[in-house]
C-alpha cells in the first residue's frame, strides 16, 4: 500500500479482537509517531503504551466513574455527552475494548503541544493501516486531563507533572480481519482556492 492509499483508506476501527498485536508491529506504529514533525523539532510528545489488560480494565472503570459523576448541560460537546450518558448507564468502555492504548502527552504550556501530538497520532493511524491494524483516535483522557483521580492514575504509568494529556490511540487487530477501510469521495471539509 502506498502512502496516499494508506491516507485515503484510513478509517477508525472500533471493534477489535482481544489479541495483542506482535510487539514489532506496535513498535513500528510508535516509530511512525516518533518520526512525526514537531515545532522547532522539539520532540516533546511522550508516548505511554498500555498493553496490560488489568491496567486497561482499572483505567476503564476509573474513566467510567469520573464521567458518570459529570452533569450534562445543553453546552456539553456531543461526544462528551455520549461518554457521560453511557458512563451513567454503567456500560462505557472508552477504548472500545482494544488490547492496546497509546496515550500521548506533551509539555504543559507548550504552544505546539496539541499540534505535535496530533501529527504523531495521525502518523500512527496511517502506519497502523499499512500494517493491517485497526486504530482509532481516543480523546477521553484528554477531556479528563485536569481530573485529579485520572492524573494520579496516569502518573503511576509514567505521566510527568509537567505534562498534559493530549490524546490517545487504540490499536489492535480488527474483529473482521482487516481494519475499516473505504475511500470516501467527500470528506466534508471546506476548501477555498485563491488563484
């Protein structure tokens, strides 16, 4: 698969097998993220790779409990609203049961923190597609970055005091064999040409 095909066919895969991909595949995905561009080549994005299912289960329960304690308002962002509703029902699994979660973090107050991490996450999703792995960007830990319980848990896993959680990626073998792939004709983003 060439680079353009990997980009054009990449879609989020949320239904994955419980089997953890071979470490060499995970490392290739990580290397793609680590090679992403960063402001002034600063390379501040920190990758925390979680494959321990006990830890993932503990984190899932913590995230569910923290979302369940939130109040819904008219202004609650749509995706966050869904997370809160499912958590209150006790059914929410923020990482969709994927066997690998890669949390990205970056330096607090660093102006390119989100941009650098976004480049890394996109590189990893494209690499996953080329390696026949499913992936999906996960924002829930970013939404809970200021939550003391979640931060305390993530610090035990390597998050530093000076870091902010910028995103996450789930990774695994797609339940149906190959990751979700389709070549969309309209991506919905506006384009303005000035010629």
